[in-house]
C-alpha cells in the first residue's frame, strides 16, 4: 500500500528559516504517524523552499523593459510581473491567449516561468522557483538526515499545466534520494514479454499523489509518502534534471 | 490520508469477461481491506477494459495501405501495426524520431494512438483503447454498484508520454463518479487571497498515484484508492472528456 499524509503545523515560511528543522518538528508532533523511517519520501511544494531560500522579488524594485511592456499589453498582464518572468526565462515558447509559456533557466517548460501570479501577502513581492531545485532537495535531505537519523527521499514540486490537456498537475522540479525515472525497458511484463519504451516518471507521479492528499486551500506544503521504498535510493541520484527532455529530442518546441 | 492498494487476483481478461464481478470478487478476497465503501475510487489500467470489451485486432487481418507502408519505413515500425494506429487516429501530429504522435478518435494526444506496441501473447493481436472510455467507466461503475451496493469512483488509465518531459505518467482516459477537474478558481488560498488559474487535474493525479502502487511488472491492473472522498461524486459526471483541451485553446498543435 502506498499512503500520502499531509503534515500539520508547518508555519508561514520566511527567508532564512530552517525548513528541515520545521519539517522534523512537524513530523514529531504528528501523533498518527511513526517517526521518519528508511524508505519514507517527503514531497514539498516549492513555495516554502523558495521562501526559505529568499527567492522572492519585490515588484517595487522591478524596472520593466520594452519587451515586458509590449508582452504585458498583448497578454493583459502586469508589466512588472512580466519583467520578473522574463528574468527567469531562457526562452519564450508561446505568448498567446493571455498565457506566457516559457523555458525556465533550469529548462522547465511552464507558464510564467514558474513565477507565482499572486504576491506574498502584504509585501508586493512574488515568489520565484528555487535557483537550483535539485540542490535544494539535496540540502534538505542532508539536513533532515542530520536531525532525524534517516535520509528521506525528497521531491520538490510545482503545479504545471500540460500540452493538450486541461488542468494542472503537480510535477517534480527537484528531487534527491528517489529515482526520478524508473526504467523498465528490457524487463519482462507480467506475461513475460519484454516491455518496450516504458520509462515511468516516478518523481512526477509522487508529486501528483501528494497533491491529492493536501487540503483544498493548500495550507499543507509537506506530504509524507510511505510504501514507495522501491523508488528510494541511498545516494542523491540525478535529480529532477533527468526529467527534462533535451531540446534535440523534443518534437513540440 | 490518501492510500492506494493494488488488488490481487485479477486473472488474465478475455473478451466478454464480467470485469465488475471479477473486481468485486477480488475486493472480497482482499483480507487486508474492508469491503467497498462510499467514497472509494477504483483506478483501472485500460488494457483489462479493452480486452473485456473485445477491443483487440488480429494483425493477420490488417491490410496496410500506402500511408502506413510509407510511415512504417520512415519510422522503422511494422506496417501492420502502423495501419492499426492510423485506423484509431483522427490526425497525426508528428512522425519523427521513430515516434508517431496522434490525436485519437476520442481526442487524446498520445504516441501510437494508444495502440499497444506489444501483441497479446500467442495471438498476434494488438490491444486498442476502449471505443468510449467514459462509457466504459460508467458501465463498470453501474455494474459494481449492482454487486457491491456502493457506486465507486472509476478512473480508467493509460500511460502517456508528455511534451517536454522524459518518462511516461499514467493519466485518465475515462472516468465516472469522480471530478476529472477540481476548479479552485475564485476560491481563497490559505492566506485568504484568491487563487487564480488553478484547476487541478484530479483524475490524472489519481491515475498516477495508483500506478506508483502497482507491482513493477504491472500484473495489478486494479488499484483501490481510499481517502479521496472529496473528489467522488454521486452522479457519473462529465468524464475524462473534460480533460481534453479543445484544439482552439491549444498552443501546441
């Protein structure tokens, strides 16, 4: 059985907060769950990571350039917000229907380069994606291992839209200690035939499973997944970077 | 807590099999789970649905046309297999890198129009997607309600590749009795701000969560999800058709 349980009691995060410590404390206070054990996975909405790392920009400090002003007019968006998005982009793939689809500096293809459309309450600031989400995952894994005696698998998530399908799904933008992909190619299926072209995006499915377990208002950024031991690794592994399809193999850019 | 438990004991399915009866029997035999209760969701790999519905084609009966022969040569595929794919397609979006990305008759964008690359053992036949997966879900839901006294949510899945990301993820091709999409637009988030542009692809995330719980060789086509009551509906609902983005709103066709 696979289970996904949101942790209660993670406070509003501020730059510099020790998120690892807060997570371990929240786990200890969760009376219905045993302590962290080998094979556990923690799935974490990137916003708390970004905030702890100070990946926040005050819109008041942003000077919109010509391109941001033009795009903002075309898309009916705030030019300050568009400038922040452009600063997080390596490429704009589409700017249409009021939507800006970007390739982020990390290589993720998503709306608004992952810059949150809503501001941090009372600050006029927007939250960016972590600069290096795989490094964030590795650091958090190390910190939690230090405090809890076990290194959990870590998946850092964001909600991405998808080509061709309505609705957003949570996917992995960073991970450590879990297989981002589970490669079944060459292995026999249940009928003993070789499975072809089957590589499962495990970290993305962990992200989606955790999202379903969260409260509707998303006040639960951290979700504990149990029963996924077979996807957990002893080392940090390649991270969610392995989930990015290289441009040369991409039929839809 | 959300949980996903694969059902043991679903046999190899043949055309005409009463899948609802087999699932209810498998549930009854599952000693570690209580009987089906209100709010349960059953996530089912489409292959068993397709087989029960006879959605199988013998390659020996296929006559490849000129387009199939040309595409097969270009992509290094079997012309018989390509002809079956073309018969399931309304449009070929890409034919490159050995990959055929199609719009199926239902409107799904996926590789090979969902036609399984491997044949059914000993038959030389390939398995197609159900003709109307939402109808399949509704029928199965009705049959299980008849036998078990409760109508579960039903999600029928396939593994789809994604634009821009490596690896496949299970998604919903049919559903009944669950919200395919959970629309949070206009609702306040945890900080009391209005959430914008947030529509969660619940049925797809249920599909992905179930896939993680399955045995690696995928001999477990049916997964029971508990703790997802808030996504379960009294009526059949709009089905997975609601997850298909209309072509007019699609920036990547």
